[in-house]
């Protein structure tokens, strides 16, 4: 996808706990942000025209070690890449954003030995992000900002490229309630980091197949997409369908409507 248009310790015992042999999650979700979408709703300090990381989230957050505090010194070698690939769009410094992601999701993911340290967690997220290379995948199918696309085209492109079904989320356009902008794309993995289908939104089944498959998405410049922790009201593409509209993410705005 051509996204180049205008328009997201204390004690040794803590580590042993985080590396518990009893893995309590089965799925990891790598969430991509489209900065243009997010920044169209929030005041951002920078303009970014490529997909960025929002987070790496395990599907079960009941056994998280809240006492395991974030320490950026443990990931110093990763910081240059994180500043570019995993930025906080609102604040010049991304430290508080990473801290939140670690405390909310990283400490839960750390139940797996493969992610049982801050360095393992953040480096794995970056590794998966770069391997997926979402922009290239969309580009391959000529899905770029400033055009209309059927929702099925966007979902189908990702399915064809990766072999799994993603979860796509959109946000309503402030100027046109009949249009939605693409905000996030989630791609899922199992505990061995093998790609798998993300959970499908059960509401999708409520829409006639011809309506669902013919949802159109239009890309428009000036779209921002870093859906940061409850800061933006992103809704699923499905919900967008309720308003006869749906949108893709991209650096530019993607707007969708049913024809």
C-alpha cells in the first residue's frame, strides 16, 4: 500500500513470576496504526505517513505483573527503531506511551518465556512489525490513499498476502457521517508466533453478504492514525457499515461508503 500521502526489576522473583511455565494466553495481536487518522482527531506533534505500531497484545490480561515497572535502560539498543516504528504521536517523547504498553500488555505477554523480559517483548514486536511490512502488502494490491475500495478488497488483500483474516477498525469522518476512515489493522499470531485468523466480529454476520462485500473505501490525504489508549474513538469497520460507510487506514484518509 502506498502510504505516502498527507492527511498507533524490582526483585528476581518478579522475573520468575513473569516467566511462569503456565502460559495464560493463546493469541497475540500486533496492532498497526494509521497516524493520519489519529491525528485528524487529535493534535499531534509530528506528521507520519506510514503504518506505525500501536502494540503487541496478548488475549488474556488477567495474570499481569503490575509491579514490573518499565525501564527504558533495558531497551536502549531498540530506541532508535522504536522512535520511528512505535512513536507517540501526541507527545515528543514516546517513553510514557511505551511504559503504558508494557504495563498493560507487556507484563501479561511476559507469561511466555519467549517474551519474559522488556527487551524480548519490545524486540519481538518490532521484529513482527518489520516482517509483516503492512505497507508493502497493501501496495502489492494497489491499495493506496485517495481512492475508493471495497472493504472486501482490503480484507482480501491482507488475506491473500498473509493467509489469515485480519481485524480492521475505522473511525467516523468528522465532516461526513456517511464516511469512515481506516484507523487500525490487527494481525494475529499464536504463542509460537505463527500467523492465525483474528477473531471475527460476530456483528459481521448480521449484514447481507452483498452489503458487506461492497463496502467501499476511499483514501484521502490528511488522515492520521495512532489510536492511542482511549484517546480516539475508533470503531470497527462493521459499525461503520451500520452507517453505510467504512474506511481503510493509510497515511491519507480512507473513506468508505456503500454503493
